[in-house]
């Protein structure tokens, strides 16, 4: 008999999102904002349930016939996922209202994505991993297409869907080989039995699975969809794609690589080293030439994924590699959400503020918003005293400990290249006067948006001054 | 005696809080409020230096005013502050300069005053933090943290080519710091702690020492700046607003030499001895080659910028000559004088070049199109006699006239270099001639002769804020030039200890173990 209480956050998400779907149908148009509030309340409920689990379950608990796990890592990942989804929905509210995107469907699809990510975080067998991944991906394709009048969005959704289906196929293929070799799809069983399998076949499975994972992360050479989807999707969706799913992807990477295939760590370290290097290289280099800020941030996200892989590479031979990677992903997601959030807030009906030009002279138009974006940019560049610095520091400490000094130096050289385009945004905002078209238009925000941006920016600074608590949290769970 | 007030933390956090307050005044409607808050914060910070100096115990080389809190548990990073004699002198200099630039900014800045003042207060806090940090990561945080306000300062209030200059400044210094960070992490890996003092006397092989030496060298050489990584400085100096140039010249350049004294020499003594020849050659190139470049400059700010590089060459020479001196003479006394000369050169250069950058800024403000070209001026002494007199003083200090601050450091470095190597001393001594040529020739063309154009004819002499500024600076120049004793008093034991620490074992064995005669 499965212990249902262990899956309480997912069950709550499932039941409540079903209820909201029903309620929404019978709600008159003018009360539709209720849906938004209910969706956010659902996330709060799931968050509280996960907190309760965190306090009660110190040890690892497995249920649903070994397909589902509750441990500190799973709970923490869920907490991060709920918080970031909450923030993404909050940023999205104004944006989708203005664009007349079907708003209730938007939130409910988003809630299904959250459920998928939640399942990914708790997955303890390859089947559950696949299940969670699809539950995340399918609503996400629909979300990208949610602005149905936009040709760009439709194109992006199509691209995303085709590529995503390919990646899912590869994952399934890898899973089937692993099953053939070990006779099991459960993580601990695979870890126990894998050493008896022939190396060449295992490597084949590893490569298929890695390709699928790296596709979800958006790392070179599986990054082609990232710029197009980030640019084409409505900004509120881009914000969502860039945030919580990265955390969930980290979760399944930990389960598969570290918990199921630790025997192969030499192999996947080598592969990931190449991937991380290329991601940092191409991500940072190609971001320089972009004129569209969404596209620029897309390439920057490729580079940041490269960085976070460094922690996983250093993981087997250092104390804190994995937790450094988790810390990096979490803080990057926080920063990226803020950056895309500001892009969404600056957009007005009919106008997307997605060109770099639109940021010219932002300091003169709204100094506070400019300052928040400045903090986010410096954090992405890894300049102290923002949290981005400590994220990079943790990775470097682990790399040096794992005797990969050259990789640490390479990471920093790419960070230097990256600093250029982040600085360019600051330069446009602060050193130049607004364009004539923009100068007369003041940037005003509603109070909740102002609050969201402020919390986000201040968190980036505060975590940079006092990062200890979050670092410790990331260490405890791994 | 030990003060119980956390003076160092106060010196770091007071300007930061001040910066937040200043920013809260908002738009330029409340510009005067922003100005006065900034001035009051700067004065308070400088006043805090009085108990800092009085309470400092010059008879010990141990770090004083220690504050130590665990900051980031997982990596054993501490919020750990403490100062020795060198840091004390540099911190006082920082707060002094901080007040100067804020005073100078009262009149000069009309646009976005609050943000302007906030960048300076933040910079001041960060620089004090660098001088006071005893934890490697804390040091790095302050070291990098100061880039943001400086970048904004150059970019927002600089002149025409400011965007290029600011980004060049940022990327150059960022490039330098990268390898330093890896070096620090490597050292921490070896010693098991981020405490800078735990790095001293780590058993590192010569190969490791050399690699680390170059890692640190790049960071500090960019900041000093040494030839050939100096090219960011003329751009940054020229495009920055006057106050920004002063902070760059008076404080940021000193951070590089401070880094040599705090990291390279005591942590990597063998590599320093092995590579001293390289550092000496680079210093001499800076002194002579950059000095020659300064002569042909047509832009006053560029000229002073190159003169800064040349003068910092003396400071780096003084640091790395100690190895040759000890090897040749087998005694520490001349080596000590060389090191002391280097530190005093840092302080005196801050006064001289800071004052000249301020002056050029004031001249350019009075000129209609803010020209900094020497040929735009002529006969300024006729319309601005007070300014001309003050500027003469600082020019002479820059040249190294006995009785002014500029003389003491150069003299000490060159005389002690003479003990070891005649030719090095001779080449270094050329700075006196080169310095005189570029400084006085510029002075002649700008100030003397008949008034050349209507612009100059309409110049008004200094106002009271500017005079206050220059009075403070001249006090500094004369005080250090005539009576450097109060500075030397706090430096003595610290530098003596540093010197012994910086000697490789092979060299140190021939030396008297007791260095109490420095006290």
C-alpha cells in the first residue's frame, strides 16, 4: 500500500488544479482574477506541505513501489520550484492581462508544469523521471504557443515541441538500454547492478540519457532551441522556462548521474567537461553580438548552465561540488527570473521592450528599476557583492579541490568575456539618455510589480552579503 | 591601548549607510541635501581616523583593531578585519581623499548629484575594506566591489569618450583579478583557511610559487599599473570626472603596491627573489619610458596620468629592490629604507597627483568646451594667481623638490638602490629630470606667458571650497615633506617585520634574527 501522505504536495497540486479548472469555467469574466489568486494560493499550500515534510522526515523514504522518494534533496528542490513558480506567475499577471492571453488556461497549464517538476524532484525510478518530464514539457509547449496571434510564438512552440519530442525519445531509448542491462528501472537497483554490465553498452545508454538531460538544460550542442524559444515565447513564458524547470532538471540529473550511475563518473565527468566548456564558450561569445535582450539572456543562460555543470564535474572528487552546483542553479534562476521579469514589466501593450535599445537611459526614466537591473546584471557577471559571485566562488573552490585548476581558469576567462555584455546593458541604462520616443514616457509600475522587482533585486544583494544560510541549505540536502 | 569600538567596521559601514541615505534624497530637486549629507559623512569618517591613529600601537607588528566573525560557515570565510602600520596609513589617506573628492564634487557636479556622491562614498568604503581585510575572500569582495561604483562614476559623469574608457577600465581590472582569485583559492586549499596570514610561510615549491607569483602579479600590475598593462589608465583618467581621477590616482593605484606588500612578498618570498629582476626591469621601463611618453602629451590629464605610472614605478622599484640590496649588502637597513621609501612614495604621490587632477578639472570646468588640451591655455597665472601658486607647489612636489612630500619617497628609494646597484639607481634617478621636464614644461605653457585667449581672460580665481581643498592638500604635502616622522613612526615595526617575512630562508639566515632595532 503506497503511503499517499508522502506525495501530499503533488496530490494537493493535482486536486486543487482540477478544482480551479472547474471553478474557472463557472466564473464570470470580470471575476477571472480569482483564478490567479487561487493558483497562487495552491502554490502556497504545496509550499507549506513541503515545509511540513521537511520538518518531519529527516531520513530517506521511498514509496509507490520504489518509484517515488522523499528526501531532503527532493523537498528542497520542490520548495525552490514552488517559490520560483510563484514569482513567475506574479511577474506574468500584468503582462498577460495586457496581451489578452487566455489567462486562466495560462495559470492552470503553469500549475500542471509545476506538478511535473514536483514529480521530477521526487522521482526515484527512470519511469517516474520520464513521467515528470513529460508532465512538465507538454503544458510548456502549449504555454509557448499561448499568444496565438503571434507568429513568432507559434513558430517557437513548434520548434520547441519537435526538438523536445526528439529529446524525450532519446531519453526513453537510453532508459530502455539501461533496463535491458540491469533488469530494473529503479535508481538504487541500477546503481547496484550496473557494474556487471558491459562498458560499451552502458556508455551508449549514458550518452543517450545525457543528450536528453542536456537538451532540457539547454547546453551546447543541444542548445539550438534556446535562443529561438526564449525570444519567440511571450516574455512571461520565457521567464517561466528560464526559472523553475532548470531546478527540476538539476534534480533528475542528480538522480540519474550521481545516484544511479556513480560507477560511470569518469565517463560522464569527461563528457560534461567538454559540454560545460563549449557552453560557456558559445553562450558567452554569441551573447555579445545580440541586439535583442531576450536572445542575449538566452545565450547567457546557456553559459550559466555550463557553469553549473562545473559543480557536477567537480562533485565526485570534492566535498561540495554538487551543492555548489545546486546553489549556482538556484541563484541563477532567481537572477534570471528578475531579469526577464523586468523585461516583461517594461513591455507595454503592443510594444515588447525586448531590444537593447529600449533600455537606453532607463536610469533617467525609473532609477529604482534601473538599479535593480544593475544588480541583476552584475550578479550574472559574478561581481561581488552580489550573489552571483558566491555562486561562482563555490564552483571554483570545488574545481580547485578536484585538481581542475585549468577549468577554473577557463571558467573565469569566459566570465570576463561575459562581463562585457552585462556591462553593456548597464552602460545603456546609466550612461546614455533615453531615446526620443521613450523620453516622454515615464515607467510606472503597479505596487505589486514594484514589490516583486524589489524583493527580487534586494534578495540578489542580500544573498550576496549573507549567503551563508542558503549555502548551508544546499549542503545539507546533498 | 585598545579601543572597544569596532572602528574599522564603522569606517567601512558609515560611508555605505551614508551612500544609501544620499540615494534616498532622490532626484536633483534635493541636490543640496545630498551634498551636505555626503560632506557630513565624509567628515565623520575622517574624524573616526583620529582615534584610529591615536589608539594604534606602533611597537608591534601584530594586526590591531581585530574584528573576527564567521561569515560563510561552509567555506570557513570570515569577516575578519585588522590593520598594521601600512594599512593604517592607507586608510587615513583614503578617508582624507574621500573628503577631498566630495568637497570638490559639491560645485563641479550639477547632474544626478545624489548618485554621484553615492558612488564616491561606496568607493571609499570598499577601499577601506581592502586595506582592512584579513580574509582573502573578504579582500576580494572589496577589491571587486569597488569596480562597480568606479565604473558608474567614469561612465555617468565622464567626458566624451567615457563609455569606452569605463568598460576598458572594468574589463582590464576584472581580467587582472581573475587569476588572483584562483591563486587565493589555491593557497586556501593548501593552508586550509582563507586567513591571509595563514598563507605566509606556506611550504610551496618554487614552481608553485612562480605560478602564484604571476597570478598575483597580473592583478596587481594592472592596478599599479605597470608597463605593459597600463593602457587602461590614461583612458580612464582622462575620461573620468575630476573626482574620479583623484580617487583613481590617489587610492586605486596604491592598491596594486599594497597587494605586492601583502601577498607577493610575504607569501612567495622565493619567487619574489627569483623574479625581482623582472619587476625591477618593468619598474625602470615605467619610470623612463612612460616618463618620456608623458613629455609629449598634449592633454593635461593624460600627462598627469602618465606621470602617475612613472611615479608608481618608483614605488614598485622600492619594493622589489630589497632582494638585491639584501643579497649585495647582507644587511636589512638599506632594504628597509627602500621599502619605507616605496610606502611614502605611495602617500606623497596621492597628494601631488590628486591635487593636480583636481586643478585640471577646475581649469576645464572654467573653459567653455571643457578643453583639457595644454594649447587651449596660456597665461592662466595672470587671471588666477592663487590657483597658480598652489599648483606650483604641487607641481614641485610631483617633481620631487626637497621639502615637499614628493622628495622623501623618491630619495629613499634611489639612495638605497644605490647601495646595491649603481646603474639601477642612475636610471631610476632619471625620474627627477624627466619629472621636472614634463611637469614644469606643462606648467610653463599653461600658466606663464601672456593671456592667450578670451576664455582664459575671463577665468575667475578659486572659490572658497576649492581653496579649502588645496589648503588641505598643501598641508599634506608640506607635512610629509618636512616632517614625515608621524608616518614613519607607525610604519617602522610593520615594515621591519614585513621585510624579514619577505626574505627567503637562504637570505634570511645570514641576517640578524632580531629586528627590534627598527622599533
